[in-house]
C-alpha cells in the first residue's frame, strides 16, 4: 500500500466512524475523485498538512486550521449554480496548496487570488498552478500571496471571498472588518462563500452581511453571504 492509499483509507475510516454508511460512501467517492484529480494533472493538492509541520511566522499561527482542500466536485457544483457580477475577482482566504485557484478560473473570474501564511504552501500552490496550466493549456491570471490574511490589503476590485473554515472567530472577525473597510473606501457588492461554516454566527452578528443562500453539494455545506444590498447575485439552479 503506498502513502496515498494509506491516507485515503484513513479518511474513509474516519468518515465511517463519524457519519455512518451512506455519508461514508459519498465522502469516499468525493475523496477518490480528489485523488484522481492529482493523479490526472500531476498536482499535489489532496494530502492534508498540519500547521505545526509548516514554516509559519505569524502571531496568528495558533488560530489557524490545518491545510485540507475543498472537494473539487462540490466546489464545481457550487460555482455552476451561481453567478457573480461581470469582472468579479475571486480571493481564496487561506488558499493552501491552491486547488480552488486551479478551479475558479473555469468560472469566468477576471482574476483569482490566493492568500496563505505558509510560504511552503504558497510555493506548492504556485507549482500546482504551473503544472496545471501546462497540462491544460489554460493561462488564467492567478496570484498567490504569502501573507497573514489579517495583514493582506484587499484590492478595490476584489469582491468574492472564499473561506474553507481557515481560522477561528477572532481572525474571522478581523477579516470581516478588513473587507468592510475596503468596501467603505470603494463601495461595491461583495460576497463571502463559507464552506464548513463553523463560525457562521460571527458573520451573522457582525451585521454587515446578509445570508443569501445555503447549499449542500456532494455532502458539503456552503453558505453565501453578501453585503447589503446584495442585488447582483444570481442563483442559476
Ligand atoms: C482548510 S485550509 C483551506 C485550503 C483551501 N482554501 C481549499 O479550500 O482547498 C485552510 C488554510 O488557511 C490557512 N490559514 C490559516 N490561518 C491563516 C491566516 N491567518 N492567514 C493566512 N492563511 C491562513 C492555512 O495555512 C491553510 O492552508
């Protein structure tokens, strides 16, 4: 058994213990598809990484969550179901190895940005992008920024912020404040996509965002929030 299959079997066993048979079958299929993605493109996105094994030099290290990637099939179904305004810019807050940065350009974003506080993960994301672009012949505009998100300066055109439960409520609150300051300087509709929305109450209590929709795809829960008024968000199906 190689290292990949050992990790895959661990994931399946964990899912069975936590969620029972039906959800385990679904989670297993999703996991297999993610392994096949890396196999097909030669990328390295699927294996989890604990933050203690990384090179993180940030006061917010202990508030961050380990690297794991959003299941590609769920993310694609989500972005197939919704439509953001023209010229939207997608920002993955805590991009890790960059799987979402590979997928998001397929959905018409003008620019795609990933921010992560691990230089090693950023390097891995850049390598994945280069491998994926060579293999697919696609050449989207993707920036990977090595920074703690708290210190990341949000650009005037950035409007779709993706969060796969990257950190605790303290950092989430600071990120929401930063997004709101950016909107004050340059008013525009902005959206949050929150996968595994563990700290949803922080967003709901913040008062600057309204819940637009909740989705379940391939067993994955996503909530979309928008600032007020969120009049340019389209639900396609
Ligand atoms: C669960 S992973 C999500 C990876 C990716 N967004 C995805 O969906 O595939 C969370 C990531 O957030 C990063 N992270 C956690 N706290 C951070 C912070 N304060 N600033 C920047 N990145 C952070 C971690 O290094 C990790 O790569």
